[in-house]
């Protein structure tokens, strides 16, 4: 039976409209024990707005319409209803949980999958965009893009988590069930862009601080700087752009950059000039197809290499690939294209990490 394009658009809108998410208001930073507000970084612009809607820095930025994106996701990729292609789980390894719990000195990172990293720096443990969901989508993952590479470790087996970085509110980066469980298990500090603190509070997660681009806080000896990204936000058709998106710099004895989700733009050079050089940059390499729709908000592997150079980072770790069925490229293509770009540019392959889920990377 043939289903019209308009019916798929209505279906996608209904799925997101009745999801359990609300529009969080922008709230001021409240006093929290151990959190010290730092100075703004003058070289980094605050996020521009039009009324209550956040905007990107690039004046030429144009995003495909919401209905076109829903149509591409459901009909073109068929990722939510009937998979258009088969994907195999990436090979993974079980992390050395005992070492992770006992480690208080060594800087390392473990890729959990997608944009989720467990980072250990200066005796502090933190997660980036944590999701342990089997699907990325509304209704707490009851529908959505399926996960074909499972997490290599249970949430309950992690070392104590001190804080969590969130880049934006899309389902594959802000998973409701995961953050609620993290709050109950470890009571970490959630460090988020403007607008997400209210969303967390609506779900009983109150230990949070929210920042604009260029703002910073110090926590447990690390300085956390909210830095620009080129992307978007929204979990329903009614809250598009109402919560900020960001990348993050974490500065201690070494400097770590977490890219979240972003299209390529000059903000990478601005961040590198203001806060670099970085010892390690975690940059997205997947979900870049169809290219005409994805280009404004998702980098290709080739773009990610250029972003790494702009950041003046010493090492690169690949994220945002090989986990959820979100785009049309073959599931293993991002890593192959990254390797080809490294060779084309005659860069040192030892500076680039493409770990298996569960691998420990020392940096």
C-alpha cells in the first residue's frame, strides 16, 4: 500500500508532539556547592537570538524545513519504520571497570557509543551526551532510530560520575531515561546549554548549571567552558530552537574538547584561538547523509579533520557514528572516509583514535 508523503509528515509530527517533553524556560545559574562561576571568554560570542529562538552564528545558515527532515528520516531513510539496510554491531570490548574505579591520576577516555564518552581527567569522572537507550526517539525510546551497537558497560558499573556534559536536546544526545537513572545512581552535576536546566528540573533532576556560549564554571578543579556549535534543538515541532546547542571545552592539567553535533563553520578556529591548543578533541564523523539536508548541521569525516586542525588539537577521537541507524551512509563508511582523508592530507594516523566501544584511550 502506498502512503502519501503528507501522511508520513503527519505521523512524524504526532510522534514528537505527544512525546513526554516540555519547553524549558531559560533560567539563571543558581548557587551549587562546589560550582564557581568563571569569567566569560571575550573571544567567543554569546548565542544570538530572535525573540525566544536561538540562532547560529553563520548569517547564511539555512536548515531544511521540519517536514522535509521528517519525510527524509521516515520515508527516505526508513529508519523509524522499516530499516532500509542492514547494519552489524561494531566489535566491542568490555572495559576494565576495576581500573576505571580505582584510577585517580591517568587521563583517559572510553567510547561508550555514539556521542557518549566516559572521560577521566585529574581524578574527575565525567560523561558526554550519555545515552544507554535501545532506540533514539520519543516515548522513552519506544519508537525511533534503533541502536545496533549496544553499550559495552552497564550504567551501574561505571565509576562514580562527577558531572555530565550535554550538548543539546535531540533524542540521541539527551536521553530522558538515561539522565534520570544517572541522577539517581550518582547525583552528578549536569552542565548544560541555556534552556535545558528547566527541562531536567521537570524530570526531577535539579543539580544542574546552564551556560551561554563563552560562559564558564569551575568544578572539582576543572574549568568547563560552553563553546559555540552550528546545529539546532527541539524535541517536538513546538519547541524548535528554544534550547541552546553547544560544544564544550574542559580545561585542567590537559585540555579536552567535546564537539557535540555541528556543521562545519569558522567557530572551530575561534575556539582553537581562544582556548587551544587542545590535547584531545572528540568530533562527530557520522550522520552526514543525505548531504543536502545534513550539511548545515552535521560534518562529514573530511569536515571533522578540518575542524580538528582549526582547534589546534594534538589528538582526535571519532564519535557520533556506528551506533544508531540515523542516516543513509553505510554504517561503517565514516571510519573508512576518515582514514582516507588522513592519508590524503598526509597526517600522522597515530594522532587519530577510532576506538571500539569499550576501548580505553590514554591521552
